[in-house]
């Protein structure tokens, strides 16, 4: 169950909200401004990507696992949650059922891969010894500039001493150096929002890579989070410039392999559609399922 932690709504009266940014969409712009445009400005729907949906399924199981009494949180119990959680996802988004035929995938093997990712989780943490303070926590704050930052944190742990750990699960493999910066940016973004909400710098940021069974840990400090704030402000200025000029550069990279917009991308001989009128400089509240693969699982 998602919980919410946000600045008092009165805060919006103190500073006009000039825009909204989440780590995923910030990451899109850093990766490829044209990809950001297609998702946020044009709001072009994307097909569910099997890897992304599997990530969503594994996240759902790991969230529900902590509903069980501590002693029952075993690998077998996690696997038993796969079927019911998959059925819940299909009930919420019926088009997911067609994903296997469209992608030529074997449903049983795809579900087995989800099970293997969950097995990997148990090599990294023992959930019987953990009591998360929050799971799937929606956080939101408005910076002094009026830029609203928001996102979903997979798990927040709070030690008896009050120290905070921010945990994010990744169903991809641990990033190579070029992607590590982006993964850490996402975690620092969450840490910045929590710091602004709670007045405490999280003690640890922990990325749990289920694809290859690795943990990535980082200890942020205030200087880090101030630098992250300057970075998101600069990023927002760059996004605003692109909105004003209509220049959304395409930036080819490994991400293109999974991009749903190749047919309309100049890099692949396509032409972007005419720009719609941008009256709302925000971003969609919910990223498409495929966004998770592009944003989180590389
Ligand atoms: S195909 Fe590549 S360059 Fe084109 S929009 Fe997608 S990510 Fe950007």
C-alpha cells in the first residue's frame, strides 16, 4: 500500500509551483531530451515492456512480503506471492495479458525469471530481520524556487537511533560506471526530498540490484544534497529552455535499443509530430510501465 509524505499544502501558497520533476523524468531528460519530450510534452503512450512489467511485479511482491509476520518472510513465501500479484496487475491493466503474444514470450519462463530475481533478493537481505518504516512511499516537496520534486521510494528503514536508510530495488544488473551516476542521482534526489521533509539527511542510500545480486551503498551529506538541489534546478532551467525554443535534441545511446519512439525519432529516420500547446509544464503523474525499464533497470 502506498503511503504519502508531502510538504503541507499551504507550502504551495508560499511559492508558485513553476514545474514538477521526478527522478525518472529528470533521468529521461539527461539521457535524451527528445525522449523526455515524447513522454512529458506529447504524452505518447508506450507499449508495456516485458522487462519493465517484470520489475513492477517483483516490486509488488517485495512490498507485500513485509505484510507477513517476520518469521514467514521466506523465499518460498515470496514465490507464492508471484501468482496473486501478477493476477492483481492484470486486473488493473488488462492489456498486460496480451504482452506475451506480442513479444513472443513464454509466460511460464517470464514468471520463473521473476522468481529467480526474488531468490536473488534473499542472498542480499534477510527480510525476517527488517521492519521497514515505509514501503512505496510517495514523497513530494516544493523547493524555494517553486520547483516541485516528487517520486516513489521503494522502502524507508529507520533505525532505533533515528537514522534513515533509503532503499531502492532494481531488477536490472548493477550499473557500469556510466549508469552508476544516474542511479545515484535518483537516490540523492529522494534523499534531498526526505531531507527537506524531515530535516534529517538520510544516513544511507542503498540500491539492491537483483539482476546480479549486488548492493550499492552510499552515504550522503548535506553538501551532496545541496549539489543535487543545484543540479535539479539547472536541469529544470534546461527543460524550460527546450519548452520555450521547441528544440528537443535527440541523444542516441544504448537506451535507444528499448525506446518505443524510434519510428518518430530523427536518429532512425523518423519525424517527431508537431509540438502540442504546452500549457502545463508539469509531467504525467504516472510514468508508463515501460518507463521503469528505461529509467531504472538499465
Ligand atoms: S530512439 Fe534514442 S535518440 Fe531517439 S528518442 Fe529514443 S532514446 Fe532518444
